[in-house]
């Protein structure tokens, strides 16, 4: 079992829809949780990161972490065609472990 | 300021040749990271630098892979005797300091080994 699991999709939604992207993880040592967006043939771009369980909101994006269930989510409200990209979750353990462990990414298409 | 830059953007090489991939981090960023992204494996950590030091080399796939960083800035990832399974996009990222979770990625080098 991989440490981080993410449904690769693809996920196709109409413009304006609410999108839910999810990752599960198996190692309770993960303490920091990030979401990256990656456009085709570009490097990943950090969208949000959280440390504790709960919700964090930034504009149309909400990141949610449930450490008891080892489950994280990213919600995108009022999705736009420009949101079409691959979304990657990433996690880091605490202390002096600085390695990010990524999910395989979910390909999202928002149709106008 | 400028973001992370990587060169070359594309590299095609023959099996058995050595290749060097270069990363220029954001100015002032002391931490630098290398990752590899392939279709089957997703994004995998290779190595990170704190200044010029690489405390964790556990992600390097084999002893054919090495990396160095000089002057606390530019880093080079070298792959010796390339194999077809080395074909992937090699991504570099930097952060202001080690432990800062905001890693900024470059566009990557797409390596194809024939």
C-alpha cells in the first residue's frame, strides 16, 4: 500500500460546479498537508497548505484535513475552465524530515 | 523576482550516456529539492539541499544518480550511464529555508533516454 493514495480521475465537471478532490494516507506521522495545481508541461504550483485538522479557506478553495480518518480534501467552488489541471496532494512528516510525499494527482477538466 | 529555472527544458540522450540537469533556485532561497515525475510513479522525492549540504540522499534511485550544489545557489543533478527507466520529468523546487512548506517548483527538464 502506498503511503498516499489519490484517485487519478479523470474528473470532468461543468463550469460553476463544486469540485471535491481527496487523498487518503496511511502514516499518522504526516503533519503537514499541501495541495498543488499542475498545468500541462508546467511545474506544480502550491495552492494551500495546512498543519492541523480542520478547514482552511482561500478564495474559492477550501482545504480540509481529518487526521483521525487520515483523509484530506480540496474543494473548489464556482469552478472555472482555468481550473482545468492536475491537482496533487502532498504531505510532510514533522521534525527534520523535509521530504514531500505526493499523491499521483487527479486530472480535472472544467467544461465551459 | 524570477522563479525557479531549469535547463535544459528537454534532453534526449542515448542509453549509457551521462547527463547533467541544472537548477537555478529563487534568489535567497537556502533550501533546494529535486523530484522526479513519471507516468507510473507520480512525483517522487530524490534529494534536498540545506545550503550546500545534502543530509538526506535516501531518495536517489541508484548510485548512478548524484547531485551537488555550490555557492548555496545553483544545483546540478547528474545521471551516469543513463537507462531507459530514467526517462521522466526532473523537477527542482526551492524554499526560503528548510522546513518552510512553501516549495516553489521550476518547469522541469523532460529527459528521454533512447
